[in-house]
């Protein structure tokens, strides 16, 4: 059974309301500072996940990497579609331009993820067909809700600002871990296979900064600010559950192997 996300009332953008009401800079800075704190807290919690700890100190196994690549692939694969849905909403033209550009970047990340998976003997067919844990299904369902029902600002701050920061946090741990792995096993990760890791900071930094600047200048009313904060917080909470469960390779077709919450 797939766990369903809690009922969330998404903010609705009304012409002239979300982007035209005036507020003091101090008020705007407060809600954005709150988002920054939320993302920083997520980074702290993420760095305590066993898979990130094992990656950083070089004690992770090949099967742990394979499990992460399999479980996170559905999320990585769907990112361009979610960003595209939000870009199609009628909103501030700056948001549409940013999201259209970001969608193109996300599309490049999908084949890069597949290249990285193949380096660790996880082949395309396995990525496409392997069952995933219920926590991954829940995260993806919630992101569908955000992209379809949420406002453009909610989607931008969730997918570009929050998730972009998450990938930027994760990339250095992966890079450090793979260097440990290379020394321990003699396996050298090819430049092609490490493309996803190398491109995270380079591709995401500018978009993250731009999303913050757009949100800061949009002058959202308090209700819309609270809605953005709630959606970002819930998205990160679901992602954290996924990361905490990554790192154990299950064989879903082996009846003697524990399922670990694999979604049917």
C-alpha cells in the first residue's frame, strides 16, 4: 500500500494579488530566511543518513550505490516533467523563463544518471523496471500534486531552490565517496559516468540564486509565503525519508529477501 501525502491546500495565484501586494523588505526577508533555515536543517539531517555517512567516509559498498541509483532514478527521471508543468502555468514571465531553462538542464541529468548507473552495473532495463520503495512513490505523488495544483512560486521554490540545493549538497559526498571507492577497488569512474556529479554545482548555482531573487521581488502576501514554506517543508520531509531508506539492496523477486517497503 502506498502511503498517501497529507491533505495540503496549495496557494492559488490570482492576477495582481500574489505579485503586486506590497510588504516591507524585512517581512520578505523573514520568510526567505525561514526557507534557508529549512534547507540548512535538511542538509544537517541528510548528512546523518547512513548512506551519506558511508559515502563520505568511503565505507559504502557497491550494492549500496546500486540501491541509491535505482531508488532515486524515478525522482530524477520525473524532474523535467514536473518543472515543465509548472513552467506552463500563467505566471510571472521571469518564473517561466527560469523554469524553461531549468527544465532543459534537468533533461540532461537523466542520461547522465543512467551513465552513472551503468558504471556500477545497473543497466537501463533494471532502472526502468525495478520496483521502488513506497517512500519513493509517496515523494513522487506529492511532487505531482505540487506541479499540478500548486502555484508557480511554490513549484519554483520547491524544485529549483530547495531540490536544487539538495542536489548541490549531495554531489560533494558522492564525489568524495567515489574517490574512496576508486582507491579501495581500483575502479576508475569515467568522465562520462561522473557527469551528473560534476555538473550539479555548476548548473544549479545560478538557477538557485535567480529563484531566490524572483521570490524576494515578488512581494507575496503572508498567506502565499506560508503556503510556499509549507510545500517546501513537506517536500523535503518526504525526500529525507527516501534518503534514509537508501543503501540496502533488496531483491524483490527473491522470497527470502526482506522487502524493505518496496511498493507493489
